[in-house]
């Protein structure tokens, strides 16, 4: 028993340092994922394959390599297109075969297919790859380039029909803008409900998912829109509506029979504030290529995990599925629009930056397209911010012990240095038992001036009264929203924390304006059945940059002692949620003091 405990302690202590110093170890390089763009050439360099290749290489930061097959050549600059030349179909076929035979793609982005013959050729090639059982078919993103920003048609009806019939059935995602969606549907999109209905109709055309881009407001180029609160609410935002088939949404879902707000089969509104900028040339090409690249980055990591290829096994990257890729790509495009400048006489192109690294551009997942006035939950500030802040918001403690008995609550509230404690329930689902434990724990915490957080059981916490806050995981967050629970929690004046494990879950958490956000598991843990791989310290750093500084970040998972907590603090977390570091300590008071000192 002593040996087992020693080995467990040793692994808990050393594993974080392995993460911390892994970057210094020279590992054999892994080849990047191949991302192929099948699109037209823009001689002005702002859109088409020129934008695609820049997006592939910059968002992936070397994790993807871009290849191309050119469908048409354009003579254009920032003022417009002056000439278009389409190479013979046979030449497109030669390009596709050349890439397939030597540089088999992990993901494919399809852009402008100006003729029926080109669409037929690409469709035949995709069908061959999808039906070939020897290799995994590439992930396919189709940007149905049909309408210019000013509303002019670029392809005739025969090309449009061929694309729908021959390409859409093999597409994992299609990415029309407002005008292109209207062309596909043969109707005008006037309201957010029209967009949602239109997405369902496009999904029925054969692709596994559709995202109707929101770069154009619903009133743009449309004289039929009647002003309403619902429509006006969407004007200040660039928000895309993403809808996945049930089959597509199930891929990578952590708990198959439980929904999350970020599950695309529910329909997802992905929102950024709208920039008042004319320099948006190439945003559609860039978004679709960035989505394909982000997905390929995730697949590259999943392929490497458990193999001899040296996979980093980073949870958020391994979890990069379609909704995550759309969220990351939207942040990438938003950052590019923010930095856009005029290069010629006309509008400038979107700027190509790196992988998203700022909360200013990271999107939210909203409950509806018209949600504008959702109140934030009671604000918290970190212990470190409170030192120099004039805010009256309560300061979250440096550590958050998580325990599952009233007896542990009683011991901790009398322990110096404990400011917050979370109660969870592992041995019962009986509502009356849970309610009784919450009431007794609440009385203990109130008498000691310690804040009590309740894990998952928000209804019992609201009914019991006297609690400070509620913490929910992503599945419980979705069921809470569906039951109207957020308003009840907010009306009760309770603070609210949310767990996150992936980029889309982070967007969903940001969309409900929580008091804090947690990330985990940072390291391997045996405290619960975790559906995500360890995040590592680099993800902690990344999360801190993607979350507004006004929202504290809590790290959880594998933080077994003060040495580990110190490393986590160095990565940017303001609070460490701990379990065994306290409950398994020989001296609880000393463990708490050491943990607080480490998180200073």
C-alpha cells in the first residue's frame, strides 16, 4: 500500500513538469496534414487559392500543408474582375490525380466551380475518394461561390444544379453566404427564423452540415425585410448559423445521449461583433479554408495519439471537431477583418494572422440570433486582480476544494485560507438527500463566511437558498437552459461557473456570461470518468488569452499538490480546483496553506 501511494504521489508530481518542459525536448518532426484547395486563382491575391493557401499555412502554424487544383484563372484587382479563363476539365483532372497519388489530403476545400463540367468532374473525384475503402476519405468543405458581394451571379443554373447534385452529397460542410443561400433556396432570407429554416432545407440537399455565414446583415441587398426587434437585433453582429446532421454531430461527442449547447444538431448561432470595415475581400474563401485546416489539425492530433508519431495528446486539439473548427475559423477571420487595410484603390483583403490568441476576436455561441440583453451572472474577480482593483466584486479564492460530504464541508470552513468550497454528489441522486446536504452545508458556510458552490444540482441549490453559486458541466448546462434554469439561477442572485474542455464549449460558456470558467482536466486524473484528454499547460495559457480578463479561469484535474499548483498558476490560471490535494493530505491545514502560497 505504501509503495502504491508513493508511486501515485510521484506520478502526480512529475507529470506536470513533463508537460512544462516537453517543448524543450527535441522530438522527431511529424509531417503536417495535407489540405487541398480546389478553387479559382485571384491575381490580386485577396481571395481564391491565394487566400486559401495563406489561411491553411497561417492558422495551422505549420501543422498543415496546402496544395491546390485550379478551376479558373481570373484577371482581377481590388477594383474588380476584368477577365476569367477556365482551363480544360482534363487539366483539372490531372491536377487532382497528381495530388491524390502523392499528397493524399486530410481535408479538401472547394471554391468556385464555374461550369457544369467542372462541378461534374469534382463530384466524380469526391465520389471515388468517398467510396474507396483503402484510405480514409478527406473532410470536405464546399464554399458554393455563386454570387459576388454586390449580388451579381458568377455561375449559371446548370453549374448550380450540378454542384448541388454532384458535390453536395460528398460535402461534410457547405458554407454559403446570405446571397448564395438565397440562390440555393430560391427565396429571400428576411429573419433569423428564415435562416434556420433555410439551413434545414440546404441540409436536405445532401451535405452533412451547413453554415450560413452572417457577414451580410439580413437587411443587406433586400428591400423585403420588415424591421422588427428580432431582425434589428442581428444588425450589430456578424453571426453564422451552423446546423449539423445527427450523424455528423455524433462524431466526437463526449456523452452520446446528452446534449450540449455547442452540439450542431441543435443549431448553433456563432457570434462576433460586426466590424465597420470595407476591407473584407476574401473572407468567404478564408473562412472555409480555415475550417478545413482547423479540422485537419484536430485529425492530425487524433491520428498521432497512442501511436509512435509523438502526438502531444492535447485535449482541446484532439477534440477539434466541426463545431470547434467553425468557432476557431470565425475567430481567425474576425482577427483578419480587424487588421484589414486598403492596398489598392478598392477594398482591402482580410489579413492572415495566426491561430486565434485573443478574447477580442473569439466568438460566442448564443441561445438565439436575437439574444442581446442577457444579463451577466454576478461578477467575480480573481484574487490577484482584487489587489489593484477598485471593483466591489467578490474575489474568488486561490483554491477551490471540491468535496462530497457535509463532514468535509464542516472541516474546511474552519480551515484558515478557505474562501470557497464546492459540494458535489457522487453517492446519491436522491433529491431529498441532496437538498438536505445542501441546506446543512449552506448553514455551515454562512456561519463561517465561506462561499458554497453546488455542483450540477441547480434546482436543489435554488430551493435550498443560502448558497453562493452553482457550477455546471456542459451537458447539465444544456438541460438547465432547456428547463429555463438560467433565469431562475440569475433571479436567485447566484453566481455561476461553467466547465469547458474544447473550443466550442468555451464559446458556449462565454455566451451565457458566467462568473468564472474552468478548464480541465489539465493533467490526468482518476477522480472521475473524464471524456477528454489532458489539456496540458499550453491550453491553460491559451484559454487565459481567449477568455476576457474580467472572468477568472479555474484549472482542474491532476493538481495533486502545491508544486503542481505553482506550475498551473504560472500558465495563467487564477484558481486551482483541488480534490485529493486536500482530502488525501496528512495535514489539511498545511496543504491548504501550501496550495494558497503556490497560487499567489
